[in-house]
C-alpha cells in the first residue's frame, strides 16, 4: 500500500461522512466558481469544456455542467475505453447515461470522439481525490487522465486544467509524492473557490 493509496482511501472514507446537504452545498459552490473560471479562461466567449460527472461521494459536478450549458458553453464528458483510453461525448441536459463497462461510473450515450477533440477545448475539469499545493494530483487510480494529460503535453496542446476536490482535500506542497507518470496541474476547484497551485518546474 503506497502513501497515495492511503490518502485516496482516507479521503474516500471522509467523503462518505458528508451529509446530503453538505454535498448539495458543495455542488452549488463548485458550479459557481467553476463557471467563473470557465468564463475567465474563455475570455467571456462561449466555448467547449471537458468535464466529468461526479458519482457517489465525489464532489458533485452536475450543477456545474448545468451552469456551463445554461451559459452557452458546450460540455464534453468522458467514456472509458480499453487500454485506459478515453473517448468523449457532447453532453446536454437530455443526454442518456449507461453504466460503464470499464469503471464504476455512468457514461453518456452519443457519438464518440477520440481524445484529439480535447486539444480544442478551453479548459478541463479533472476528477481527483486529493491535490497538493505543488500541483500533484491523486486521481481515482485508473490512470486515464494521466494518459490524457501526457498525450496533450506531448503534443504541446494541453488546455488549462483544474482538479475538482473538496476544500479539505487541498494538501500542503509535497504531501503527495510525485511519480514520473504524474501530470501536475496549476489550479484546484473547491466549493469555496479556485486555489492556485505552484507545480515545480
């Protein structure tokens, strides 16, 4: 068991203690500050963003998706594919979801686009179970997003990315060990606002 596994397990267990009202309040804050971040990176224009649906005890993101859509932005949601790849489907409030074959999540039904479509989005909302002030992120353990960010970095086409976490899941710099395959990010989105991070290098 690694330190990352310990942090992931501890935060997942703590998430399970949140009440329905606490999660609803968190979803409202994430929507408010996430939309402000999106509008800022899009410089006031309507744009496309890659996001995801928070499930179970994860920070709720459905209010954020609704806010982005209501503001005229387009939203891409991921679909898990073999070999830890992601494809993407455009989401609207009418989108139907089905259970994933590869992960414990619900995925949108619709025309699938490969990850090249993410090169053209204005920003990415990333799932995380913790992040530190140095930008090191702990995901769900599947490695899907590290692979995506690695591909975008290799093509020098990574859009701004923000990791979505609860307030207490932003840890001091160095709290999360960095591994060669990890891809740091520069900001976290919490129910209380955007936290700017400072990745090394």
